[in-house]
C-alpha cells in the first residue's frame, strides 16, 4: 500500500491547526520537504516537547514524505533555543536525508511564507502555495502521525499544551474527543476563579468560555486565562464595536503595516489601508479591502503593533469576507498578486522577539515550562466532531448502540470529496452520531 493511501486511511490532517487532509499534499513532487517545528505562539510548547521526546519518529515521517514526494532532502525548521530537541535530532539524523535549520526566536517564524523563506530562501508567489517553489511544509506532529500511519496506526490522540492560569502546565497526548474541562483537570485545574480559554494560542487562537467543548485533531493547545484578562476582553469585544472604534480612531500611523511579516517579505498587504475601508459606505471600500486579501491573520497588527489598541486584523478578516460576498475575488487577487515580492530592506530588523511579545500581551506571569507528560487517561466518554479538517464533514459508518474498539474507523470522507477519516479514540458503545459522534466507555 502506498504512503498516500496509508495516510488517507489513518485520517492524518495538518496537526498545526490548518487541518488540511495530509494525503492530498503527498501527491506533490517537490525538491524540499520542510518540517515546521518553529512553534512561535506564546506559552505553547507541545511541538518542542514532541521533538525532544519523539525525534526518531518525526524523522521517520520526514523520510517517508521525502521518498513519496521525490524530494532531494528534508529540512526541519526548529528554533535554536530548543536545545533538548536539537540534541535529540542530532542523535538520529546521521545517515538520513534530513537536516536541521536553526531559527531565531521571533514571531511568527512558523508562518508558512516566512518559514519557506527562512529555510530555502525562496518566496512563495502571492496567494500561492509552497509547492510552487518546490517545497511542501508539514507540522512536526503531522510527520509523527505519518510515521504512525505507515505502521497502520490511525490518529486517535492529539498532542497539546495546557498552560496559563493552571496549576501544572503540561504538554502531552490526549484522546481526541475529550472535553477541555478534562484537559484542564490534567493540568491540576485552574489557579483562578472564572476563566476563559484561547484555543490554539494567544495570537491566532479563538476564544471560548465553554469548557465542555472537545479536543479535535487540530487543537494545538489551551491557554487558560482569568476571565477579566485584557486579552480576553479584547477578543470578546463585538466585531461591530471593533470596526466602529477603528473608524473613529485610526490615525493612519501605519505601524500595523510596517511590522506586518507578509508586508516585510514584499507582499501586497497593508492593514492601515484596509482600516480606511471602515470609513467608506458608498464607494471606495472595495479598493481598500483588497489590501487585506493576503493577510495571514497572525494578529501582530492588532495585538502588538497598533499603539491605539485597534483591530487591523479583524478589518482584514472582514475585507476578505466582503470581497468574496461581492464576487470581487478574482479582481482583488489580480491587483495584489501582480508584482513579484521582494523583501523589505529592514525586514530582518523589524522581527518581533517572542519574549517581547509575551510582555506586550500581559502573559509574563504565565510564561512557564510545560513539560511532556505520559498521561494515563481513561475518559468515560469522547465526543468526536465529524468535521475536524478542511473539506466536507465525515460520514458515520457505525450505528447508535454499536460496540467499537479504539482505533476503529467510525466515520469516513464522503465519496469524491475532500475530507478525512475519523477513528474511535476509546473502546465503548456509540451513544450518538450527531452533532458529534459520541462513544461511551465500557
């Protein structure tokens, strides 16, 4: 069986948060396979801990992908500060076609466009994909899962970090489908009263106060914060209020643009000009909106650059929606992809150190290690989302009342559509199929 088929059957998706079905990526023929081990979200440690603990399996996954894609070599992009992971790789890399590329500790080094430029010196075409410059990028956990898939093991566990206002921050693998509440209990519970969660990270993650939500294949971590933390308050502000404040307060200082990582690489992204669109209601809005089409939504503009605490990222998100709703996508894409990108002469000196970002976010008190733990967890039930990936929801292949075993296929992708298979993460009986496939242990 080919690696592509093994990965498809195992339900492997982009574990870094994107959730794109991995078997589709493996059909590309490229020069380089790049492992994304940059991990630059504040307080997140699961990739570094995974690399330190399972370097051999990450390299095995990389070797398999290099062979499948006909690549000349694999490159692991990893921050030099992660010395334990670097040393673990150095012990297993001799004789392989994989090498390390040490990165500095900046945000967002893990952005695909930034990482490709850092590792192979090439710029992905505006609005394009890495394979257009001879590369594919895989998160290190995805490579771990690819190695497992090659041995017939499906994805039933998710590596994540639970950090912030918890008593024992940790990184570890938990069954897909457990609740956020259970994950926080593994961290010794919260150290505050009322809390909110940033799912996936402080910068690009989403906010929730619902601890009964469930871990999915793309859940990279839970940052637990006091319910009244400034980050929580900022993210809870209604979008209409964000835009109203921006319309009245933005003085076009352009700091958001001058520190934008995509702009600094030469892409046509200018958040301060997108902010102008907030002031137009009859005409002009569409012209300024196109300046946000290539935004990677890293949040540096909103959470770091803006001296008035405005919301350029959210303006860019709105601009993308409006461009699509108005049927102007082709026109806007033509406008912002016409020029060949060329890095700004000051792009290296404007990179944002992660420690500096942590201070700016008010997270210094929570900036602590989250070591890897071997977790002995036997959940009473799991609830598996049927859409944990890009594409169409998976379709159940089991019935309510049916007994299933851990690792058994319980939902598969619709025929002819993009998607990923779902497997039982515990043994038990199927109690519900929608809105989530629920399995009760026993």
